[in-house]
C-alpha cells in the first residue's frame, strides 16, 4: 500500500525553525531518492530538497544553507530541518520520490511563517 504521511508543520515567526517528518511506505522509500516539495498558494509545486538512497543531499538555491534534509532508513522516514524561516517559505510541504515523484501524494503539512 502506498503511503506518505507528512507532519510537523505549524505557525512560526520569521527567523524561527521547524522540523518536518514524512513516514513513507517501503515501496516508495526503500532504495529510492526522496525529496521535500512545497506549494505556495497560487504557485506551482517545487522541489526544495532531495536526498539519495545513499545520503547525498541537494537543495534549491532558495533554501540552501537554511534547510537540511535527512533520512532514517530503518524507519522509512525522511526529515526536513528548516532554520531562519521567512514569509516566503510559507507553503504546504510534501514528500515524495525525487526528482520524479510518484503519482500519489500525501496530505502535506502546512508551514506558515508570520509575525
């Protein structure tokens, strides 16, 4: 069964931090490259961070130096640590295979950066 469950979002002030988690089913996660995507209101979904099955990471320029993606293979879980958040980071965040996501998407987790 395909499953992606994102959590950890919330309301945070500019400059704050959050840690997102994504629990995935083995069929999506095992030996697959994973990524975090986000979709702001009225915008296209974009890939912001990716981690290969071997642990190599890559980031969009807009989040480089502020976000850290990691994975815990024993738990089929991928994380996104977000620091120095700003209002432009406000979006619904999703995880999926990267850079070619499967058709199924989880419900996402809302991140709102506002004072």
